[in-house]
């Protein structure tokens, strides 16, 4: 699943030194939530929670009244997504108890593709077809969700990410092996 939940911290705009006690720094409120996100990551369960976009403020000399963070959530299926969403909601609830004005919006962008016997059978067919034409096909499990993510949760045997071999995905060093 890719969950994009912009967590929004609201404060009160003010110049920090001119109006002490009036300014409420939304970035500071949001940061207290973001530092808790790594506690939700469970690699053995294919659960990843990462802040990917963070914005806040309107001027260099003014404490920001509004800050936003987009949180990317990846899980292997709907049940793990629901548990992770509940965990995020608890993190936000704790921040509110501490006085921070934080809003969480959860978007179930693409469901995780569950791995099951159907996927095993489909992979077996793909491996056989590859062998027939001299192409080695290998698979890894991943909570990433491509376009095929919409068919998998409906019980349709699904293979995702069928493409060339490569590495460094979405980095300046990304590459593909042309022969693959």
C-alpha cells in the first residue's frame, strides 16, 4: 500500500523574537510526530513508514503557522495497512494530548499485492516461459505497489514489476542492465 497522509501541524504566525509567547511553531509540532515514525517500521513484516515531503513557513523571519508532511506507507496487504493506519492515528493522538494541533488524513493510494498460491503458480508459469526463450526470471517479495496493485487484492494472481534488471531505483545512480 502506498499511503499518503499529509500530517498537518498548525501554529500561529509571529516573529519569534518580537512576539515571544505568541508564535506557535507548526514545524516544531510536526517534527515531534515525524521522529516517532521509525518506530512503526517493521521490515520483517514488510511495513515501511517514511516522511517523504515536508513543507512549512512563508518567510525566513516568521515562525510557521502551518506545516505539512506527506508520509509514504507501504504494507503487504489490507490487514497490515489497517494496523499501520491505527498506529499512525495513535501517534497523532499522543501529539494532540501534548497540545500539538495535528491533523492526519489517510489515503489508501494503492493496495499491497498479497502473495499467495496463485502468485506462486503464475510465477512458475513465467519462469517456464522464460526458460523456453532463454530468459532467467527471478522474483522478490516487496510491499511496493505498481499498477497491478489493483488486481491483486481482488484475488487475481498478480506479478508486479516485470521489467529489466537494474538498481538504485529513484536515485541519481539508477540504472538498467540493457541485456536484461
